[in-house]
C-alpha cells in the first residue's frame, strides 16, 4: 500500500483532534459518514429544526470560549502587574 504524503492541513487537523485524524485516515470520510448514519438510525435519532445542529452548538461554544479566554488573560496580566508593583514598592521602601 502506497502511503500519501502528509499535508499542512492534515497536520492542522491532527493537532486539532488526533482521534478524528486517525479515524479519517484509517476508515475514510465516506465510511465514517455511513457508520454515523447507521448509528443514528439504530438509536432512532432525528435531527430537530430548532437551530441546535452540531455546527451551531460548536460555533456558540467557541464564541463563548473566546470571550472568556481574553477576560482570563486580562485577569492574569492584571494580577502579574499588581504583584510586580508590590515588589517594587517593597524594594523602594527599604
């Protein structure tokens, strides 16, 4: 079996989710979609039209994650600046 070279987008996909990359590489996307469709039929799942598709939930999650990421980053920077100011004040007051 001839191995295909790994592209930059494949490396990015591996870094994002190595399990997904492995299964796509091993089984192929068509086979995975067929297995997913069969699984959903077996459990009787029918997608609802209320806007809660996986892509919409994922977009909402990442939008919320980004908002809190910058708030946490600002908090860490503020805490570092406060500690640094405290040490400078202690050194100058000696």
